[in-house]
């Protein structure tokens, strides 16, 4: 799977927050291989994350929720309330906790496992920077019950989805950004945004990650 950017494109700028120094160092090394990603800031807690984002204005923030002091969830809540925040994803293990529903409500764009393959992590960062939603397939099954328990979204897909809406939803489930959906379906990006907004209303989803999770759950039935 290619993970590089097109010639002449600047690398995606990332701030990485985790309270384990070895993990921060390891993830930085993994992400920067190939030159498509540049880790511009490292943080050991939520306060450091907020300062790093204010200083470096990254494209993407990858955040461990369970950190000492100001934890990642509180920092994400503050970060997402600011004008023009970076794309955000939670770094997690298989031990998903009650923070998942709150992270979804806040509007994080994805959940990534810390032990994901290097190519998967780099591709996820590039997709986040382009407006996509990223979900490690290994944790999707664990997220679905929590989404169902904490959301008013329908268990079954709405019957009134048009063919085009179903096509857009399928691409959302694949994690495509609006621009990528437009290219695949031959639609203007502004038109895709309208479809996505309509889908969120029909699905009762708060954001595209929830919509993607719902679509994947229906695919499994």
C-alpha cells in the first residue's frame, strides 16, 4: 500500500500525545518513515497537547485518552471547541473504556490501535488530514455495541435512503473524505457535503464516524 504524498506536497503535520515516552518515540519513528508525515510536537498529557497544538497548528492530533493530569478526553473536548481544530483520532488498545461514547460525541474522526502496522498508521494520518474517518477494523466490532447503547441512531438502515445516499454512505464507511467521495462518484465536493449532512440527519448520527460505524454494522448483518 503506498503511503507517500504526491511530489511537491508538504508532509502532514502531526502532534502526538501519549504518556509513555517509549511509545511516543516509537510512533514518531514509524510515522515519519517515508517523509509523508512530520511529527511537529510530542505531549505527555492533555495540557502539553493543547500547548503543542497552539504552537505548531498541526493538521492532525493523535491522542491517548488515558493520560495523567488533564487527560486526553478533556483536552480533546477543549480542542474540538476551538476554531479550526486539527483532525483528531484516539490512540487506543483493545481495552476500550467508557470514554468511547464521549469521544464520539465530541467529534473525533477516528480510533486507531497503538500496535497497528506502520503503513496503516501512516495511511490513517493522511486520510485524517484529507477529512476522512479512520477506524481500525479490529476495534470496529467493539465500538458498535457502545454506539448502539449510547445513540438514538436506528438499528436498521432507513428505508428512505436514495441510491446516491447509499453510495455516499458506502464511501463514508470506507473512510473516504468528501473530496475522495466526489472523485469516486463524479460529484462536486459541495454536493457531497449536502449528501453527508442529509445522511447524518436520517441516520440520527452526530458525525461521520458514527455514520461509518452504523454502515459497517449493517454490512455485517
